[in-house]
């Protein structure tokens, strides 16, 4: 599976890459500084793991950009954050639009991540 990870924390990026690579996934990483459309078109991920709290943009902005581009709408997104209320709002808004979205609370463990990515990959927009 092709997984795009958008996360600003180098430690989390390294951990996620190690875990998913060990599981046989092809992992692409970004700190959120590039526009999402070209990044997704370039890597064609099966799942996007998206941290909501990024320094140069927000996860909510990235979710909205994915939704606004019809060719990217069906890409499943796994939201991650320590901010549960903020994540709940972003999750509910994406669900209201019909966007394929899941949530994994930080901190998470090895098997939590693997399970969440597998479940997210099965979601597709209607």
C-alpha cells in the first residue's frame, strides 16, 4: 500500500516510516509545506496520514483542499492529533461532506497504527 504521511514532528515521521515500511508499505513523507494536490497526484497514495497541527498550514485546510479537487476526494485520510476536540470537529465536518476519514489519537502504538491504516484504506468516498 502507498501511504503519504503529513507530519511536522521528525520523531513521529521516522517512527511511522519504520513501522509501515516494516509492514511492507511504500511510505512518502511531507511536513506539510508543499501544496497537497501536486503531492497526492505525484505519489498516488492509498491512504494519507494527516496531522492536524502543522506549523505552516492546518490539517483542516489540507482536508478541504482534498475535497475541493474531485480527483482527490476519494483518497482515505487518517487524522492524527493530541487535540481531541479539534480533531472531532475536523472529522465531523469531513464526514458531513462524505469524505473518507478516520481518526487515530496520539500517542499511538505500533499495532494501533497498522490497524488504523488498514481500516482507513478500506474507506472510499461515495
